C-alpha cells in the first residue's frame, strides 16, 4: 500500500472503532469491567526507541482503551454534570480535525472563523444576550469564567485609570469581589489565575438551595466584581441575578454569571423564567460540552462590552494581521493557536435549531423530575427542589448513602456520583445527555431502588 492508502485505511479504522464504541455504549455496563481496567497497565512502558506501525497503534488504543472507559457518552451516565455528544457534533469534530485549522485569524481560516462567528451570534440569540456581545470559544466553563473575568478586571481597572494589562496588579488599587457561598470551586480558581487570589472574595450567604441572598450584599464602594451563578452544581438553583444587578450595577459594579449548564435554561420557553435578570449582567460563561452535547472540550465566554474582552485578550505582532474588518477569533481568547471548537457548536445548533435545543433541555429536566418522583415514592429523601436537571437523593445516614452509591456504580446499569450538600452526603443525579430516554431512566431507577432497598433492609436487620 502507498502512503495515501495507508492513511485512508487508518482513518477508516478510526471511524470503524469509533462507531462500534458509540453503538456499544448504549447497552454496555456504564462502569468498565475489572478485567478491562487491569489491562490499562498495558499502556505503561518506557518511551520506545522504535515506532510501531500506525495501524497497530490505533488497534492498541481501541483494544485496551475502549473497554477501559466509563461509558460517559452513553444514556445512563448521570455523574457530575457531563453531557454526551450528539452524533452530528462528533462527526463535525472528526471533519474539523481533518481540516486541522488553527483558527487564529479570519484571513487564513475563513471557513472556521465564519462558522464560529455564526455560532456565536446564534448562541447570543438563543440566550437572549445583548446583540453586540463578544464571545470566545474556549475549553470549558473554568476558562470561560477566567476569560469573562479578565474582561471584568480590565473594565473595573480602566474605570479607575489603571492599565492592568500593562501594569499588572502589583500596586494596583484593590478590587472588591463578591461571590456566593455556593459558587463552583473553579470560579475561585479563575479568580486566582487572574491574580485576585482564591481566598480574597467576600462570600455572600446563600439559602437552602444555594441561592445567593441579594439582601446580604454589602454596600458597593470602588471597583467591584460580583460573580453570580445560573445553575448550582448540586441543586441546579439560580441566584437572583436580576435583583443583584439592580442592587450593584447603579454603583458601577460588573456582574458576571457562571452559567456553565444553567444558562441553557434561557433557551427553553418553559424554563427561561429561571434566568430572569441574567441578561442584565455584563458577562456570562457557559459550557457547550455539557448541555449542548458537543464533544469535549468546549466552553464559551460572552461579554457585553466587546472592547473590554478584546483589550484583555488581543495581542499584536508584525507577522499577525490582527487589525482587520473581520472578527479574528484570537482577539477574544486566552490562546493564540487552537482548534476550531466552535464548528461543533455550529453543527449542533444547525441540526437542532432553537426548538430542538429547547426540547432537549426540557426533556432532560422532565427526566430529572421522574427520577425525583420515583425515588421519593420509594421512600428516599430528595434534598433539593428539582427546578432543573439536578437531583440530590439521600438514602439515610452518610455511610449508608456512600455504600449504596458505590454499589450502584459497580452494578453498571447507570453511574451517579457522591456529593455533600450543606452537610448531608447525597447521591447527585445530573441529566444532561441528549440520548437519555424514559426507558433509560426507568432501568436506572429499577437498579438504584433495588440496591438501595436491599442495603437499607440489610442494615435494619
Ligand atoms: C457551575 C459550574 N461552573 C463551572 C464549571 C466548570 O466547568 P468545566 O469543567 O467545563 O471547566 C462547572 C462544571 O461542572 C459548573 O457546574
């Protein structure tokens, strides 16, 4: 075979293995078998001096790697807040990888830069954000928060006459940071990366669902950034973003919304009431790899004031033609070089349309309520108001709940994780996979209830 045929055979193998993997993830055990896990050690070796034929490299990946994965993309994985991947977005991802575009500048990557611009405008419309907001396609919610907050940092310092991009933070005037007590841990990491420190924010008390209490926000004085949340990672609850904006924006504060998954409620006519006031903020972060169901990794930052984001992110150099009439993607992202991850966002939105996105979001929420209702009917405690796609269930004391979660994970019908919610150990069920059906929910419930009932009965004997 010549080089061209070898390359074709290799890519065809990749497609075959990938298709087989995805088809099997529908009915296989969600947890990998212990024998498959034991074989992962087959990857561990010293750097080989001589290479292996590419075809064998790929076969090895499939033989050892595929069976040793947790079926995260399958319909019964309810751990963390992990979306699956729509077939169209996996396919677009494969094609965009084949294009191998470095989407720095419009001039040299016109097709991908245009697709990202279109995807950005569609998302802005879907979420009801201000029309001329800027956006950045980044790796995920953490970097989306970081990126949006870099714009916030730029704006609040510009307002007091300090050029933070040039002069940094040493000797800079202090910025007041207000963050809800139940903010996602990566929000604090983003603040740390921006030089604000992870522990400097004033934590605003929250209620039993994790919502910030707007009445407890202190009087604003000087440069201030308020970080709110749309969608608590445990309960799915939303901060009263509108009330917070009303309280702090007249005093010049910048309001940011971490909407890693909750912002998607804005795309649903049924659920958008949860996002009341979110559109009044100054910046927003979300994930596409969660609820839009595109492959990892994919997050998006939006900023009302494009110039603040551009000032924080753009660079110029003689060889980079960054000033152009077109939008150059790298003017808005922390990275210069990167894959065109917005292509998958475009493909998902093009194939679903706004109605398809709304239907997917609503279906996940309805399945979450189904989980809660049946678990409650079976006698277990639901610890949160199920307003979105998150369900917290307690099976009794902490040790019993943990033991039951371990058994559920080993059983392999479905996969749910453990969390601690305001002092109570709970199992967290997060429904955000496009392919989860009512039958998947019922099969998972049957397994969960059988395991939990058996364990509780045993402990009572
Ligand atoms: C509310 C919230 N913010 C931020 C993140 C971090 O997102 P990522 O893991 O995509 O960086 C998550 C992840 O679950 C989240 O739920």
